[in-house]
């Protein structure tokens, strides 16, 4: 997979760690269908199992509303 680097500047007053911010971004990209669960887990720096467990804390469902996405996840599991 090709990757690119993005540098973001957050205010020091933000009370989230870098790891938390990566997870938040990955969870949102997974939720809107931009990334698969495996890609999002990699972006978050977690295993797929860890990522799936962690996104529940952000009210992101593991289950995609799309049958095609679910079938793809099952094939790649």
C-alpha cells in the first residue's frame, strides 16, 4: 500500500495524545467507508482486533451498512 505523510498542528491545550488522535482520525475514515478496518487499524497503529475493540468507545459500529463492504471484510479477515 502506498502511503503519504501528513503533519497536523494541534493546540497544546488539546487533551488528547497523539495515539488517541490517530485513532479518532482512523475511526472516522473507517466509519465513512474511506478505509477498510485493516487499513484503519494500521493507520491507528493497532492490530485489527484492537482497533475493532477501540472504536466502540467512539460510537463507531464495526458493521458496515453496505453488504459489499461486509463481504469484503469477511474475505480479508
